[in-house]
C-alpha cells in the first residue's frame, strides 16, 4: 500500500504592518493553490493574541510613522544592533509562540512560510518541539534587519543575490526575489498602448503615477500641488490612494477631476490630475504609465521594477525604507528625492525624454512566487 500523502498543508504567516507582507503572502497563496496536492492557509500573526491588542499596536505604529518617524528610526536602529535588542526579540517571540501554539496545532502545517520577521522568529521557537516543520522566511525588503536572523529557519528567500551575505545564520539562502501577485506573472500580455487607451491617456503624454502603498502614506497633496504649479508640458498625474479613503476624498475635493478625464482641473493647470482610490488593476496602470513617485516599501518597489517604470522614491521613512532606497539607488537606477524641489526637477527632466515605450526594461523576477512555492514543495515532499 502506498504511503504517499495526498495533501500537504502550507501555512503562510504575515503581519498587518504595512500591506507588503500581506501581499507577498497572497502572491505565494496564488502560486501554491495551483498545486492540487497542497492546502494553503493564510494566517495573521495578530490572530495569536486578543484582537484589541493587535488593533492598538497597529494604530500606534501608524501614528508613529505619521507623526514622529524619528521614534521609529531609534527603535529600528536599536533593534538592528547585534546585542542591543535580541533579548527583547527573544521574549516577544517565545511569548507569542506559546500564545499561538493552539492555532498552530489546529492547522498542523507541513511547512510555514513567514513574510515578516516576527512570525519567522515565533516559528523558530515553535520548531524546537516540532522540528519536522519546514520553515521558510521571505524577506520583503531590499535590506535585512537583524530581527530576521534566527536559528531554525530552513531557508531564507531574499530580493537580490547581493543580500545573501546579510544572512549570517546557518541556513540555505535563495535569491528568487520578492513574490509578486499573479497579474505580474502575465505582465507581458498587458500592451502599453492598449492600457493607455483604456485609461484615456494619449500617446503624446508622459504619465506619472503617484502611489503611497496600501495605506497611502505618501504626502500626495503637497506632491501634486508642487507638480501642478510647475505646469510641466505633456505630463499627466495619476494619484492612487489605496485603502486611505480620507486621503482620496481630500484629493478629490482639492483637484476635482474625475478618474479618466482628460480636461484641465478646476485650478486651471495644464497638468491633468486623476484621483483613484483602491484599485484591483494596478498592474495594468503600471503597464500604461511611464514613471512613478512612491514610497520605498519593498513590495511596491519590486512591483515597479518588474514593470520597468522610471522610479522616483520620495522622502523614504527611517528604517527599512531608507535601506531599500539606498540599495535601489545604487543597483537599480532609482532616483531618491528628499525634497519637493528635487522631485519636481527630476520629474520635469524625465518628462522631456522621448521613446518611453521602448525604454521600459523590466527588472527583478516576476516569477519569484512560483519559484519559492516550487522550492518549498520540493523540500516537504522529499521528507
């Protein structure tokens, strides 16, 4: 009688701190779900403790980023020292491993893939009593914080081969890239001209997206006002506010241009401005655009690199965003702008360039999610 298992359970563990960790896990869920012998569970590490604690932590985190990012910078730097905060990391992870044990025992995963440092650390302690579980850690930035580095991770997956040396614990390291959603795997099928026609963008225009990640943390109003004031010939601005409904409403009231409209805005600027909220068709918007102004979140930047857009990073936040920005500026020709004047000058210069369609050269690896999924499945099926 055959002892071959019919189903393998893979648990994806993310954290709702920024949308990138969740979207990376969602990309892996899509890739793993294509396998008939795999059951995928997408878990949230905040489910390990009472809901009000997670909500309070998330509100505090967003408040700190918005009001006093210097405090986050201090915490990030302290945590990134070899001996500074590892005792605190150990305390947090051991405590959460105990809190999450009943959840993990219900799921009974054959493999766990963590897309955030905290669930990776939690699972390292849980694995002490369950060594049969395969543990993968997907680093969703172009830098590696020391809280990621834990004994017990079977394989790390990093964004770029140059980051391999940052993984200093005994383990396997694969540089497949940051996992992107399924739509990016078929990005070549999105025709530049067809996408522009779909959104009403003319061939003479240079289209610049303005995106602040899922939470819309970028100061979009001041960016749009500065570019509007400059009146750059042939430039169209498209702001995407994500889940930030308040920002969407504020921008609509300020600029009062319906999405897709080609006329001038009410302020009389020659620069058309479109305002979008949450969109499911971000890959198509990226396919038809020429450049983008965004924050330095790892997943957002990986999506941009995969599309070949000219990348402008505006005022990266302290911590991993500054690390991402420095890496992308050095190796991927991103332009990092720390002030409005610098940003406006850079966008104006890019708007004068011709041959936008021919100049779009995708970078990165759009198949990272599939390759990570295949690697993990090979490991658990070989046991």
